[in-house]
């Protein structure tokens, strides 16, 4: 996809100086008016070169930032996988703990109450920790998705 086609022009006000705006505008084409046109056009070329050099530097910086963003997206995927593994581990612990509770309803009388309370506290802390991480991830994921959508809309519009 090409963003700029120099052959496709839009009706924008020109910043190019011209001593004559048309063949019948009443001003004579003289060496003096031609010289003034050429001087103005040279100034335009200089401005265009300056703009293009600036835009190239900005483009190079954008490419680097894009590479950084791509690394971020890959790292975000790795974080998502780790998050899924963490809550998968908690889910397995919940199943095991529920099974233990169901198979030992008389834990208070068999000496298992204290170890079960300790395990319950540990599991509670893990669930809170993962939920905190989940909330941060959800907020961050929504923000990044929204910004990427904004960027996509901005870059899909033709010049």
C-alpha cells in the first residue's frame, strides 16, 4: 500500500508563488516576473527538501517505535499465557481442596482442621493476587486495543 501518490493531487491551496495565475490575468510575462517565479520555486524546493528530511527522520523513529510495539505485543502474549497458567493452577488447587473437604467432613475431629485452614488462607491469597493481576491486565489490554484501533483508523485513511 502506498500512502502518497504524487500523481494524485487534491484541491489544496498552493503555497507555490507565481507571478502569473493564468494566461489572461493581465500581467505580462517578463524576465523580471519569471525571475521572481524561479526564486519562489527554488524556495519551495528548499522547503520541500527540509520537510522531506524531517519526515524521513520521523519515519525512521516511527519504525523503531513500531518494532518496540511489536515486541510489546509479543511480550503481552507471553504474559497472557503465564496468566492463564496461573489461574489454571489455582483452578486445579480448588478442585483438589474441594475434594479434600468433601472427603474429610470431620476434619475438626481428625486433626486436619489446622492444615486445611492454612491451605485455605494460602489459596485465598493466591486468588486475590491473580485477581489483582487480572484486573490490571484487563484494563491494560482494553487500553492497548483501543489505542491500536485508533492508530489503525489514522493510518488507513489516504493522504
